[in-house]
């Protein structure tokens, strides 16, 4: 593509993907649940067959399992295998909107309906981008227990030797009532990528992250950031989690620390956020609880 008009035309040509649906099955196995628990520093032996899982754990099941021959150079499945062939090489999570009505149970089969909700072009100060929104509908026992709309941002590759652009630093809110610091160690990020079957090389291959995508180090997995934020908030909140919205605004680096903060719950809602080792705001989230 040589012009913005051609780029926008290429994205317009992908609109026939919108509405496409595929079904991902999962048996919610005990061994999988125990691996997740161990990764989150929970005693795996406390989980038993037929146990109800925390409501937000559905995000760590239902992986897209591609054949090895369908894996691209960045570790993601090749374009067009599961997702629209967006003509931009770099992909990162940007945010999500989740409603929760129930929980998965260990040993009970469940499905994820993965629906392409939107493919939209953007042209900004950092170049051409596209936003892919996937709608994941989680069903078990014949009922919908969660709907998760997830935004992924596709961007152009940086020029050789050029750093990947990031958003300007933003200050964090000042009304936090807690601040939990977590080390984003390589084993933690690797184990999260393993349980979610995510082979994106920016999370474990430092040479690739630096040389190909222009990052200064391996990149923290945004899904793990959201998981840690939820877990920290749920230690302080009352009531059943009914949903949340989240936005990732600045990358974190493997090996650094993240500080998980939140404000006091009010009106069945709770704001929380994450900051990097320099105190810059990296992610925000709002949780909603049942009365």
C-alpha cells in the first residue's frame, strides 16, 4: 500500500469478516484449572472436580489452537486462520468490556462463540492503525455466562533502528486505598502465556522484541495485567463481580514491577489502575458488582 486511501480501502475490503462466528470448545479440565491456580500463587490442590471457578477466570480458557504450520513469524496464527487478514504486522491488546452472569465449573463442558464485531481503520500521529473488536460469548449448561468484547490494535512496523512509539506518560489517580506491587518476572509471564496458549514472541523473545518490533525489552502480557488488577481489587470488594471495562494505555516490561491500585468501592462500582516502576499510568479498569 502506498497511500492512506489504499489502506482504508484494504480495511473496507475486510468488512465481509464482520459477523463471522466460530465455536471454540473447552472441557474446563481440573489440570488446566490447577495450572492457572498455581500461576496465580494459589494452592492448586484446593481445586476439586465440580468446583465453581472465579467468574473472571473464563478469560484463561478457550484458546485458539493453530497447527504449527499456521504460526507466523511473530508467534501469532497467520492472518486469515482465525482472524481477519489485517494488512499491518504488529498486534497488541488495547481494552475490553465484559459482562458476567455466571461462572465456569471444573469438569463441565463449555463453549466460546468468537464473533468478529468490527474492523476499523485509524490514521493517527504514529501512522496507520486498525482496531479489531472480537465479541466472545461464553456458554455452559445451556446458558450465556459472560460476554467479552476485546479490542486488539494493529500497527505498522517501526523502521529499522527506530523505537516503537508509546503514549506520553500520564499521572495516576491520587485517591487509591491500596497499592500492591508485583514483580513481572519472566516465569510469571511465561506461565500466563502457557495457560492461555499465547506464543506472541514479544512476551519471551527479547531479541525479536527489540530488533523486529522496536521495544526496549520483552513486553508484559496485557491479559495478565488485567488479571492481576482484578485479583487485587477483588480482595477489597464485596459482592459478586458482574462485569468490568479495561483500557491498556502504556506498555509494561517483563522484569519490571507493576503497582496495582484502586479507589474505595462506591455505588456497586470500583475504579482501579496499574502503574509502572516510574509511577506512570499504564492501565485503568472499572468493576461492577451485584447488589
